C-alpha cells in the first residue's frame, strides 16, 4: 500500500526529506521548502523593501532554483524587491558558454533583466588561457578570486544593494571543514555568516544556507526547472572536492551532520588575543584587501610576468611591480565604480522619496524592516 504524506495525510508520499526523514507529497514538499527559505529570509532580515537584488546566476541547479524561489517569494509575500540576474563568464569552452545559454533562457522564463560580465572583459584572461599558463593544479584559486571580484563589479554596474548566491547547506559545511583543515581562522569566522559585506558597499547573502543540496535537486526536478547539470571541466582537481567526499561519508552515517557542522561553526568564537588581518583597499584596483595589493592583482601580475606561482604562493607586496598592461580592471578603478553607483543610488533614493506616499500612522508595517507580508509575521 502506498505511503501517505506525513504532513497532509491525504496525497501519496513521493519524497523522503534528507533533513527530517519525513515522507511527503510533492505539493507539501514545495510548500515546506519555500516556507523554510522564506523563514530564513525573514528571521535574518536579509532585505528591505525597495532593495535592488542581484541573483548570482550560473545556470546550475542551485542558482536556477534560487532565481525561481526568489521570484516566487517576492510575489507571494510582497517583499517589494527589484530582482536581476547577474552572471560571470569565466571563459571555459564547452562548459560556461553552454550554461550561459541556460541563464539566457531563465531570463525569458522568469522575466528578469540579465547582466553578464566576463573574465576576458575585466582581466584580459579567460579561464582556458589561465589553465594553459598554470596547469590544472591551482586553477580553482584563480577562478574563485576572480569570480568574487567580478560579481562585486557587476553589482556596482547594476547599482545593486544586495547579491544573493545559491550556496546551500552542503557548501557552507564544506567551507567550514576546509577552513578548519587549513587553519584559516579569519575565514572560519566569516564563512558561517548568512550575510556579509564584501566590498563595503554591496551585501552578499545565502538564502539557501540551511537547504540541503539533495532537496534543491529534488525541487528542481519536481518543478521541471530548466538548469545546466554538467560539472565544471576544471573542478575535479579542486581542494573542495576532497572536503565534499568527506562530508558525504559523514552524511551517510549521520544525515544531520551537515547542519551539525554549520551550527558548530556558528558557535565558534575567535579568542580576543588572536590578531586578525585588518582590511583596507588595494592600492592598484581599489578592491577590499588585507594587503597593499589584493589577491586578484597579485594573480594577474604573476600571469602577465609568466610566473603564475607568484600569485599562488605566499607573496610579499614588494615583489609586485607596477602594471604595464592597460587592463580593464586597471582602467576602471573599483573606487570609480563605487562613486558612479553611489551617485545612481542617490538619484534613485531622491526619486523614491518624492514619489513614495506618506505611511499611515495606524499601520505598524512601516516600522517593520524585514520583508514580510504581514506585520504579525515579525513577532
């Protein structure tokens, strides 16, 4: 006899949730998944009404589900957000060019504006050319550093208040393990935060922080969402892959291991006498950095001088020479982008103040800074 849904006790159960071990029907699964993401957004007070929010879109399952859920929740609970798709073209033939076609279809399906920024445009190097220069051993170091800065640059181009990424609970747990294995105390403290301010201007957050990867896959499959499922050509040699395998082995023994690791990471505190790096601005491109020259500029310097290990190994800033190439990343200083974006924001806020009606004094929602539809939800 088919098992009935543990929630509605009516429809046939077709999904067993890895997080709770409940057997539930398709509609109840959609409801609990979307409601949990909504509760994460509200409890963490991620957004304010009127925010311009960019969705980091790669075409994969996580970002595609994130785009669908963000659009759905924005309309269902009246968040009042302006949503955009923001993609990074790393320049990986046969992988990123195909996945970006999925993003372009998502743009039409979800009716959201799309901006694509590329490594070639910003740095003068594609990932394919970087791999030719450095090999397959350390290429993920370059990609991770460049992608983060590319997203922030794209956010300033769009005058965004916020970037949301599809990092899920598995990703967060993997990052915690990696930072523990490397003894990276400063990153260990930041990686568990649901929202961070990357460049001091744009907030970056993870609405899927407590969502299991398996449930995201099931959601994409049952919703019949259009996403790209091929793994990155260069990722099999990534250090994260080893942490992922270790985490999966833990999950097989103890399904709650993923959330247990996240909660443990949240509870960790750095001792008061531990000296953490202080953040400043890169003297070359203006991006946030704990050194005089940021990691992206160090990596670029190594590539252009034909010594890519200069950027991978620990490098003293005195070894970094003045740039000779007219790269876009040098010509468009990050502080210039920030000033342009601040001016756009100033104009936008002035227009908003002149067109926004006066709030009703009897309505308590005006005092609610979260993105809920009903003031009672804030209690």
